[in-house]
C-alpha cells in the first residue's frame, strides 16, 4: 500500500493512493498514519480490505497539499557515510561501524514544502536518502534478517544539511542537521511488501534541473537490515520511528570548487524507485 497524509499543516488527514493512481480518503477508517496504526495489524488489514473492495471515497487531489506521510514520529535516527561512493567522494575512510546521529522529529516536513536556508548559512547541502519506517518494537535484535521483520515500510527523505554548522563549528553533527524544515519526507509511506529488496532501489536528485545524484542502495556499506539490527543494540526502536539510511555520491560537499551549495530560489527534486518524488523550493529563513 501507498499511504499518505494530505491537508494543511497540522490538519492532515490519512489517505491512500490506489493502484489506479486515485487518492482515497482513509479518515473514516483510521485517525492518522502513525506508529499506532503501523503497530495495529487489524487496522492495517481493514485498510487493505477497503482498498481492495474499492469502497474508499475519492479525494480531489487538485491543489491539495501532501504532508509528511507519518504523524507523531518518535525519533529520526540517521546513518552517516553509508555509501561506498559517497565516502570516496568526500575522502572519508569507510567506517567500521555505522555512524549514528539524530534529527529532531520537528525537522520533518512534507515532500513539497519550502526548505529554509538557515541564517548565516553558506553551505546548505542536499542528500537523497531511503527512509526506513519501523512497524514493531525492536530492541537487541540478533540478526539482520530478523531486523527486517520490524520494518513497516519505506519513504523518500531529503537529509538537508548545513556543512559548516555540521563540520566546522565543533561538537557533533547535530547543529548542521537540525535546522527547521531539514527533513522533507514522502510523498508516500510504502509498505514493505511492495519493496521486496531494499538493496535494489535507484535514488536520484536534481538541483535546478541538473542531475546531481544518481545512485543505488546496492552501494550501501551497511544494508537496511544491518542498520536496524545495529541501532537496536543502543536504543529501542518503536513503531513510527524513522531511520534515514545515508546518501549516495553527488552532494555539494563532494563537488569541485566552487562547491554548488544551495541558495534561496534553488529548486531541489528527488526520487527513489517505487517510493515517489519530492520537489522543494528554497527560501531564506
């Protein structure tokens, strides 16, 4: 299934995109697309049955804002330097273990919402990423295979980053990762049954129409199952938590000088095979 949330900020309603591309209203069945829904197999079954029966009312998608596909996200865990080609372009050593950091849940915005360039920023960058959505509580998971059973589905994420804040201002990466609007997510939450192999997805990103990133999740240093297993050794993952699993080569930080960092007025578009497409215009904060 492709689940999403539509409407104005703070008043999104749950919806489903059916196989014919028609937007369907889920508000008569569920209150939201969130961790509570993902953890409730009977509720998900009702949604599947209604979708198959064709009884869900259609929504007019014209002019309707698409919000982040998940509400009430508990935490956004991120994995740094998780693609071989990205490590090469930045001159970084291949990490022996996953590099883990966090984004605040309030950095998450809709897939087409405006992204704000922080005040005094000179190095705002883009990162197309596969986002993993947790569907059942995961703690101290033993194997990567078992870890995948805790994955409810996947979405597109743009892990927007300010490289000066991240790298040159001391401390951890968090200052360059948690500016407002720095985690566009969606358009859809795609259930795991529609993604048979998360290590065989193409990822692409364009800036002002120019292709910048063209990668594949096959290049991940730590595959999805291993990422979930590893993270569960250090924290409990709950339904509705999100893991951004890293970005392939092609970011501004890895480009030749002068590096093409983002400015107000730029347009970023990104997509992952089978998971949908985003478009953001940048404005000054």
